[in-house]
């Protein structure tokens, strides 16, 4: 059996998004290329922006989206309980195990290591994203 709850790298290429406009751009480009990707929040955003912020950013998104909670297992637990797709958290082993158990119940996933993700550039982000997605096709 494959355990979808503890992967070090998401299945689809990760892309860091910081606002709804980023999410809209990623959705448009992935649809036009018929490509997949995983949305990732900025590092530690779960701690300083919160679960509600991430829910608002990815509300209409059909792509998997992971909230980076840094070392804060509590924020990660709140995110999983809120029904988010998944979290990234570098927690002590006991807390990591508890989060994995919670993820099994909520249907989310837990990554222990932040994946290397494309940070969308300020200019010509659509082209950069398209090039990145083409380079990472299976």
C-alpha cells in the first residue's frame, strides 16, 4: 500500500504562490498546457499569515495546495483539521507522527521537508511558469 501522507516531494512540480493573482495565473497556465503542479505557500506562511489566509488564496483552486507551517505543528494541525490538502512542517518525531495520524483522518498529506519550488518572478511570470512546467513533465 502506498502511503500518500508522508512524501518528501509532491507528485506534481511545486510552485510558490503568494496571492490570488498568482493562483489564477498558475491555474490558467496549467490549463493551457494541460499540465499539473502543486501550489506551495511561502516558507513559514502558516505561522505568520495563518490558515484562513491560505484558505482564501486557494479557495477556487483545483490544484493540490500545501501550507508551509515551518516548525509549528500546532498550525499544521489546525490546517489539516480545516480540510487543507496538506502541510509542510519540520516537527519533532512525536509531533510528526501525530500529524500523520491526523492527516489519515482528514485526507490531507504531511511533508517533513519543503520541496524546491519555482518562485514566480515579478516580470513575465507566465512564460517562466510555462517553461518550468514543460521541463518537469513526466
